[in-house]
């Protein structure tokens, strides 16, 4: 009923009879099996192995209100996209459920071997409403007249390879056999509050605590026993599922790498277009917007959209790490920093940064800072090999940064002292980290355990950024004037 106080839609029986009749049979949609479907099946199999006997709930998420009866453009939760292989065209409110079944009686573990998992996946979706319903013509949020025809249950199964059922059956399906001695229920939180509330209600009805935790009152246990019990209890919490779906994405499969390469290629083309538009940016009162909109238009044309808000920062704005207002002037003689990525239709994103002299020529001090950042990136790339630790990449970049700052006389201590944990003065001019995993989210795998992320070991298939920078704010009295207002970042993808 959103916006109903201004609705002028007729309510007469004659109108209803007329608008719901006289339609040709629905055209069958030309639905193909997604190239991601078999990869998504393998990802579900890996998740299944981590949670035997547990029902796993992965919501796509609802539409989110922008204001009144207007919603934001829908994007499914990344865990849902990963585990179904669905992209931008997923419908809101869908829920993927992995139902526990007997060991070996579930879905195939992979396309080639005969092994089977211990879960059966079902997608609960809202199928297309019939034309004799009010939803057809009167529902601005879901109706075919307003947002177009949704796929049928069969279409969903064809596209994903997953059995599809009506979302109306979700509650009963989630509640089946749930109990202390029965099935446990876990939900990926942060995607859909309604589904989370439903899971909570089912747990409460079944007499299950929502948060089981080990307590230190288990005094009689040895430390190892206590730890084992705590871990077993943790595996029964939603946080464990959130962690697992994040960690599942640390190593990308062949489909993901292909999609991310396409995202990077499209992003490179977008940067080339921005360079061609710099003369226009110099003339416009909001030159940064010329840069932003050139890139964003390209992202919409060639992909789904941008993977995060484009940062188009001229001059001293480049010293604000996430400058997304992008309303500044672009002046001759300045550097301009562009941090942007195309998100392709499968929802994988690139994340690239370049810092360019607007007129094509660096000043001496701009070149000095730029070269230091480039050398830091090169040093980081040199150590980013399988077997190295993720944190070593950052350390390699920081060694170069600290050495250059010492050379320029900017550090109040030696580079060695600054690099020690007690020092870190060099971080005044680069407060962010050097790397983050990249994928469906620009900051991918953010819920992975520290021992697998920051303290983790690099493996083939991991995709992450290397993005050192140096940022001297315009009012930084700790540096000579010539450095003030210069911000440089260079960001590349490490495969
Ligand atoms: N490119 C934006 C970020 O990594 O935070
Ligand atoms: Mn980044």
C-alpha cells in the first residue's frame, strides 16, 4: 500500500475484469543454464562438508527503501550470489536453503564424480503472479506491470540447476525437524532481517538457544578440551556460517577468475575514456564529476554498475582516502586520483587506482612522491607469491615508504625505528592497509578468520589488491610546503 494516498488507480469491478483479461499466453523466457551453475554447485558442496546435519539459510535479501515507495536498485547478498551463481538479475526475497539429508544422499558433489553431498539445495522464490491477480497490475514493488515478469520456478531451476519452490513454503521448510536432538538451523546474518526473525522464531518454538556459547564455568575441562568444545559450539552459531561463506571465497575458481579478468579489462577501458575526457574536466566547474560520470557511464554500459562509489579526487582532495563527493574543480598542474572499478553482470568487481598529472607532466615533487609509491607497489608485488603471508605484502610496501620518507627528511625517527611496532610514524602518511581480497565485494572475504586473511598464506587462486599510497594533507605542518596537498595511490590486482 506504499504511496496509496496518491493512487488514482480505478477500483471498479469493470476495470478489474478488463485489465486482468485479454492477454496472449505468456511468452516462454529464453532461459539458459548459467555458466556459473556447476561452479556454484561445487561451492555448495564445500559448504555442505563444513556443516553436516545443519540446515543452512542464505537469503538474497529484500528490496531496500530509498524513500517512501521508492527502492534502491536491487543487488543480492554476495554469499547468495556466490552459492547460486546468480548475478544482477536475481529477484529480491529469494532464499537458498541447504537441507541436511543422509550422508551421500544429497546433491552431486561435482559435475564429474559420482560422490554426493549431505545436503539438498532448494531455492525459495516468489514466482510470477497470474494475470488475474492484483499483483499483476497493482503492485508497484513486485507486479509485472511495474517491474517486469519474474522467472517461473522452472526457469529458476533451468538457470541455476537448483530445485525451486514457492517462497510461501519457506517457514514450514525451515522448521521441519528443528530441535535440540534434531536439525540445527543457521542463517547468514546481515542479508535479510525478516528471514533472521523467522529463524529466531523457529528456534524459540523448538526450545533452542539462539546463541550457544562455551563458558569458563566448565572448570573440569583441560584447555584443549575446552577449546574443542568452544569450537564445536561456535560451529552451531550463525557467526560460524557467516565466517564460512566468507572464507569459501578466499580462493577463486576458474569462473570467478574469468569474470574478474573481464571486470579489470572493462575497468582499463573506462580509465582510458577518462584520460580522453580530462580536457573537458579542466574546463568544467565540477571537473571531478566529469571524471566520475565518464567512468560510471562506462560501467553501466559495459557491466552492471560500479563495484563501489567512484573516487575522483583532484589536487588536495586525493589526500582524503574515500573522497566520493567528487564535486571539485580540476586545475592545471594538479594530480588527479581515480579509484574505480567496473562490476560486471555476474557481480564481480575490479578495483583499480591511478594518479595522473592532469597536463601529462609531473612536477619534480609530484614525480618524487609518485615514484616512491610505484616502488612500494613493485616491492609488494615481488613478495606476493604463493607461500608468502598476506601481511608480508604490506610489510614490503611499508619498507619502501619508510625509507623514502627518511631520505626526504620527513620522519622524526629513523626508518628502522618507524618500521618497528613501537614506532610506525610513517603511517601518518598512509593510514590504510596495502591489500584486501577482491571478488563479489570490493573488500571481499571480510568475515574470514584473521589466521586465514591477515595472517594467512597466499595460495594460487587468491585475488587481492596492492595499493600503496602517500598522502600529504594541505595543512600538514610536519612536511615542507612543497609536499602539502599531494596525494598519490596506485592500485593493481594481484592474481
Ligand atoms: N578502492 C576503495 C577501497 O579499496 O577502499
Ligand atoms: Mn582497494
